[in-house]
C-alpha cells in the first residue's frame, strides 16, 4: 500500500437530453450534422440577440438534482463567465455561479460490502461551447454544439481511490441515463470529466496541493490520468519535492498529462449575473411534480430486487443496470406468475436472453420479444410442455422471427414427450443397440447413465421429458 | 421645403386617411428633404430611397385595400444600433462596418407590421457610448439649431433628423440619457420608457440592464403613438414585462390640475448653465400656472448616479462587446494567428471611448475588485431605486433639467472624460432605477450669441408612461416651443 492517500473531487459535464439548445430554438442533437448547420443568429452571438431559457433544460436539471438528493434552489441566477476563444461566440459562457439550481446533495456508491456516501457540492446548468477542428495550419470553428445545455455536477473531494472514482462515475452515469436526462453515450461526448486530485500522507488530516486535470472524455481516460498523476506526484513527494498547483490537460494517445496553466496564469472569469435573464424563481409545486415523476433509482431498485425477488446483489445489480432491463424483468416476473420463481426468471434472462441480445448488437428494448412472450415461453418450460434445452432453441427462434413460443412449439412439433409407452420403446431400441454399454453399466459403471440419456434424447429428437427418461432408464438397467 | 416634412404623425394620418396625400408623396418629400439638408446636418449613416419608396407603395396599397393605422405610410428613421431587415447595422463602429443582419429588431418588426416606412439609419456615438455623436466612427452629426454644435448623443442622428424635418419621427436608444439629452438639445420630444417596457431583441447591446428603445418625435402626441407601437412584452426578451400597454394617445388629455410634482435640488448641479436653470424654473412656473403644485425635494443619492452607472454599465458592456472578435462577422484584421487577430481586430475596430469603457468594466469585474466595485455599485443602485420609490409616495412625478449644459461646439467637448461624464449626471439615476422619463421642449437659452433649445425632464413611476406623457402634453400645449424651427432653409 502506498504511503499516500489519494483525494479526488470530480466535475462532470453531462449533456442534457433536450430537443433544442439552452437559449435558442436550434436542435440540440447535431451528431453527424454538417458543421454549423445547427446554428442561428442567437447561438452565433450576432449583435442584438438575446437568450431565452429552455424550460425543459431547467426541468431536467431539477430532476437530476432530486435524483442526487440535492436541495433545489428557490431562486437561481445565471451568470456570465467571461473569456475569449473562437469556440465561444459571445465571448462569455452563460453558466451559474453564486445561486445554482441544485446544491448539497449526495450519491451513494458501493464500497466493499456496504456503501459510501459521496457529497455533491452543486449541480448547475450551463451552455456548451462549439468546437475547433484543426486542419493543417488552419483551425475551423463548428458551432453546432454551442449552446447545447450541459449539467455540471461538482462533487466534494470525497473519493479516496481510483476504484471509488470509477464506481462514482458509473453510478452517476447510470442515474442520469435512468431518469432520462443523459444519453450515457460517452463516445459522443455525452459526459466529460475534470478531476481535482491531491495526495497526502495516510492519516494526515490536511489536504495536499490540488491539481486539476481537464478534458477527460471517457472513464478510462479518468482512470489512466489519475494513475499517471498518482505516480508522478508520488515521485515528487518521495523525493521531498512539492507538487505545483496547476491545471493539466490529458493527452490520451501519449498517456500523459501536460501543464495547461500555472496558478499565476489562471483565468479570471469575471463572473457577474447575466443581465439578459432575470433570476429564476423555482416554484415548489413544480419541484414536487418533477419529484413525483421521477422513477425509482437504481440502488433503491436493486435493494428491492434483493428483498422482493430473493435475488443475490450481483444478479440484482445486473438486472437494474439499465432501466429497460429492469422493467422487462419485472414485467416478465409478473406475467410468469407462480409458474417460475423470480430467481428462475432472472436466470433465464441473464443466460439465454442476454446472450441473444448481445449477439444482436441491439438493446433489449429494440428486440422483437416482449416480457409477455418471454413469460409464455417460461411457462411452457415450467409446465413441462417443453424441456429446458428445447426452451433455449425456441427462444432463439422467437428472437429471430418475433413469433410466440406456443406457435413455434406447435409448428415444429417440439412438445415434450412424456408418454411412458413411447419413451419405453425408445429406451428398448437404445439398449438393444448397445449391449456392451448395458453390460458395463451393470458391472458398476453407473456414470454411463448420462450417456444413455443422451442416446434416448437423440432417439426422441430432444423432446423427451428428461426426468421421466432418467427414472425409466434407471429402473430398466437395474433389472 | 415641402410642407409635408413639417407634419407630425397625427397630422399626416388625417391627410392620408382623407386621401389628400399618399405615403409615396410623403416619403418622397422626406427623401428630397434629406437630399437638401443632410449634407449639412449629417443625421443619416444610411438612406435607402428605393427600399423606402417600395414600402410607401405597399402602404398605399394596404390603405387602398381598406387598412387604416396611425403608422401606415409614415416615414421614419432608426438609430443605427437597432436592426432593420435589409439595412446594414454598424452601431457607429468600424468593427461592424458592412454588417447586414439577417433579422430585425422586435421594435422594427412591430413598426413594419403597422405599415411604417423606413427611410434609413441614423448616426450615433459608437455603440451608443457618448453625448455628441463625436464618438461615431464615421462622422459627427450637426445640431440643426446651430450647425457648429453637436446634436447631443448618443441618439444624435435620430434627434437631428427629426429636428431638421428629415423624418417624421425616429427611434433612439437610451442607456444613460441617450434619447433625452439629444431631445433636449434639438427641441424635440424624447422618451425613455420604463426598463422592461420595450423589447431589446435585435437592438445591439451596450449595457443590458439599462438599454431601452425610445421615441424621438416633434410633439408629445406622436411620442405617445410611437411608444404604443413599439411597447409590450416580447417572448424573445426575457426582461420585458407582461404589463398591458395602454392606448397612450387616448390618455394625453386631462392636464396637470391638482398634480403634485417634486423638484429635486440635487438636479441643479454646480456646473448648471444659468440659461438651463432659468428655462427650467420658468417651466416650473408654467406647471404651477396650469394648476399643479411643485415642491422642492431631495434625492440625496443623485451624486452616486455617475459612479454607479459607469461601474455597472461598463461591466456589462465589457462582456457584451466580447463577441466582436473578427471570427464570424464584421471587421476582421486578418492577422496571421488567433490572438494577434483578436488584438488587431479589436484594436483597430473599436474607438478610444469604447476601449476605455471595456477596460473600466473588465477592471470592475476582476477578481479582488468585484466586491468593492461591481457589487457595491449594484447595492447603491438599489438605494437609488428605493429613494425614487419613496419620492413617489409623495409626488405624482418629478421635474428636472435634462442636461446641465447647452450643446457643445463641435470639437470643443471637454477632453477630460470625468468632466464629460458629468454631462449626463441628470439622466443617469433614472436610467439606473428603470423609470420612464421624457424630455419635452422648454424654451431656449443664449450661449455665445446662439439661441439653443432646453428640455424639461419629467420623471414618472415605473410603467406609468401615461402620466409622464400627459404632463408633457399639458406643458407642450401651454407653451408650444416646437413652433420655433431651425433655420436650415
């Protein structure tokens, strides 16, 4: 164990899922759109243009704040953050400074057997910048993204390991996607991170010098950058040096950080309240309405799955991973009724169904199979109309064709054979064809029973009731 | 000069209704007037005769089809900080030279819908920062009453155009007095509406919490007509208020009998010109004669108006003008790299006063100074507003001078910025408080052998433009100073 303790606070910029931009009517979804095709005089900051607040962006921010256990402000104020750069058309970013929409929340993460509470300082609303595209010796400006609403979530420096950081980010992403305010699609920049990191001797109460790492665009980049910084700062501290307070960038391809700004050259953003937008007074009735519309959050749902369905934490965790999966599971359990236990339904889902979903490359909610159809299949297995192996085959066909389980079983004649006479004939044929094996079994090689089972199943094209076959074989061979 | 150019909106309206004149005739008369006098007055930055005549023809067609509106076919001028479709918008700055906005201001759109005819864009101090139009990047406008003097500013071009009969009416903007002061110096009526009364959408921003569009007109009735046309809530400007817009023209009558006015002592500043003092005191006598009572009062925070205005206003403009970076539109220096292009574009594109104020504003907001400058100024601003509120518990309105001094001779404006900034001390506190106020002609004064107009300022309660206009109308009807015309021939 290192003699230093890692202390991390995170700032996460999550792109909200609004139709239009934060302050104008341009579409907020410009992925793959030609450069500057999603712009208008407002987001191009033409002279005399004024912002108008996107109500849906405020609603999504409040929902996120509620999901993160924040206090929702009665009065929120937008502020101008001033700096000049070509990707920032107005020369200032409309953000929030002194009176953000959400403050003082927390997020629980798994830590060993229990959970750990990470405090959220604030969650506020701001607008995204455009982006620069460097082409040879010129730089081009694309302002499609300029003005897209961003939710900035700032944590307290409560994270103590890279694992905790990773768990925090995964949980945060899960929640934001769950409540429908973020796509979770990091490849498309849906979440961008900044990490504040410092090291201090273990059992020291004082914080070490803080270093900020910017432009981390994936969880992997966060992990790699933190690992790199821990190693770098450990070397400095070990050799008796002092860590300099700087802002760092992360070079993904080179796997190293670099100094963007020193403390002396730090930006003075000259924040002041945005005079084009009056303060927002958030009515409590609206907050209550938004809170009522909030779905059950992943960790609460996981706990319920454990207690209500008797699932293990690991299984419950997998099932609540995405809201659509959890919804499917609960619907399937209800539709299956007493035919199967929730645990058996979970096994079928996490086994056969997940494999098929994964192979299809599409999410579960886009598959042709519904919870009711899935439950019908499980019921056929449970009442022994088909056996488990046949069930797997039928499920695959259902997945491909969208047909119901009963239809497939009937058409392909897959119903389980439980007729003792039919099975006895099949057994007789198998025993007659393999006198040597019968002899060896009777000489004590009883593990050949499985081999005989396989032969009988082949004889019946897999439709035999395996329990009945096993019972009949044992009786017949002992004679 | 064609008599048509002497008309007010309400006079022209009657003639147009009776079919005695057409909008085309009216427009052509004004274009001819511009042709005749503007080389001397220099009110306009941009005139588009073809566009104006096409709009006038359209107005005549609309009237022939049965439409009727006070503004249908009325030729007017617009300060070149307010965008108008099809016309350039420079804000009086090199940095926007050649910029054609692909949109137009809400006020322009509202006037266009009513059938007004846009003659052109008028000169102003760069980004409305100034008192004389001498800060225009292009040229200085002249005072029609004394061509060697400035018309005031920053809406000097609009005021000069109306005073010289080059437009029936004009739009200006008032951030700290830019409608009232030029109105006072050109014998015209200039109104600053309550903050939030008129949309700022499409109006090039100077100081967002102070800017308001206001009418510059020959008389009070026209002012009422034009204000009603541009006022009202605009969903595209979140700072506009939902207050209903009254029919101001119908509320002009009634007089001032029984009204109680306050005369703030602090508005008779040390440097006030005796001619201004005399005119204002005569105006007060006139109001008393008309049945009002006038009582001296105090507005102790008046002296803080200037420092507060120059902290809040410059802070806001330092951000508002950051967008002029040579990247997307307007002037670009074309330097080799980004930072150098910023420096050269802004260094060459902005004039000295604009740069001075950007630096002042950035300083007031910077780390370590924010609390003692910007924040302190905002607190004092609240005190100024509250002091007015208290005054309005006693008075129906306040009356005061507009500018303490007569218009400067061109090139003889004070060179010390602080002395210059004192020019608008009497219009700043009301702007900071967001109050409606008007400058109405109150006579003439002598200065170095020239007879120069003086305006009376009437200050009202928030969103009570109706009372301000009614008082101004009663005063105007009893004095009729507008009959004194400039000698331009």
